[in-house]
């Protein structure tokens, strides 16, 4: 019995020791768990704080994104407006360039017209100077004719007057002087002596020449006959080639060795240089 009791006592003591050991181990484990729980709680709080900070940053980022989106839209609108303005400016420049080219063309045309006018003015001045000289000569001839007529009227005899013809340019003054001169010459005609027959003057020889220049723009031709050949304003010539008559031309301007004759528009493609011209009888 004593042995059994000792064994039981030993066993109880072992159990108690084991129990205390287990309690100590459990205490240590509990402390460790408490520390771990505290650490985890601290981590959770730290994570929560970080989450709040992150949430705030996210809200700020969203706000910034919204602002950037608005700015981007404004920038796009500005770019669109600038593009439209650029297109308008480009179109305006193109129009201005076209207008500038047109102005340049007009200036060139005006310059050419001015040069042509200056040339025509110079030519007209030269012709006017020639006309004044011819008019002065006509007036001198008129004075001489009036003197001769006065001598005839005063009883002078043996004076024979011929018909004086003066070629001139196309002016009313020269035409009038020509008519006056012819009238003054032919007025005091001397009667033939008795028994003497009055002979008719021989018909004037008709002139022949050729065309040297054709101007189809103004419908006139230049012939190689002029004042020295006895050409007068208004003289008409027939144009022929290879014996075939093409049409008629009429003298409109007379120079020393050539004349300008106008023709109908339908003849401008028919008449050519070197075509023959023959004076028509009046």
C-alpha cells in the first residue's frame, strides 16, 4: 500500500509539475499572442492611416485629373480655333496673292498701254509738226496764188496758171487749205485764143505697187507708194494676186514714200504681203 501511495504521489507530483509547465508555456504563448495581436493592431492602424492618406491622394489625383481634362479640352478648343484662324489667314493670303498678281498684271498692261500711248503721242507730235510745216507751205502757196490772181485781175497777160495739188496728212485744216488752193487756182481760168482748140488734158497714169506690211489687228496695209508718187488721201487701190482681184483698199494716211490703206475686216485673212495693188480711176 505504501508503495502504491508513493507511486501515486510521484505521479501526482509529475502531473503537477507538468501542469505548471504547461501553464507557464501557455502563459508565454498567450503573451506572445498578445504581443503579436498588438503588433498586428498597430499594423492595421498604420495600414488604415496609410489607406486614408492614399484615399486623400487618390481624391486629389482625381481632382487634378479633372482639372487636366478641362485644360486639355480648353487646349483642344484653342487649337481648333487657331487652326480655323490659320485656315482663314491662309485663304486671305491666297486671295491677297491673287490680287497682287492681278495688280501686277494690270500694272504691266497699264505700262504697256502707257508706252503705246507715248509712242502714239510722239508719232502724233511728229505728224503734227509735219502738218504744220505743210500748212505753212500751203499758206505760202495760197499767198503766191492770190498775188498771181491779183496780177491777172489788174490786166496782166501771158500768165499761165496750172492746177497746183498739195499732198497732206489727214487733218481738216490741210483739206480745207487744199480745197481753197484749188478753188483759187481754177477760178481765173484763161480762155483759149480764137480759132485755137482747147485740148483735154491726158488722163493721169494709174499707179501700181505692192503691199509691204499687213496689220490685221487694225485692218490696214502699208503700200510702197507715197507723196513722192502722187498719192492722195482717199485714193483707192485694187489688190490682186496671180491676176485674181482680192478686194479694195483705201488710203487713209500718206507719207513720203509709203501710205497706209484700210480694208474691210473680211479681207484681213485674204490680203497678204507682196500682193500687187493698182490705183483705181476716180
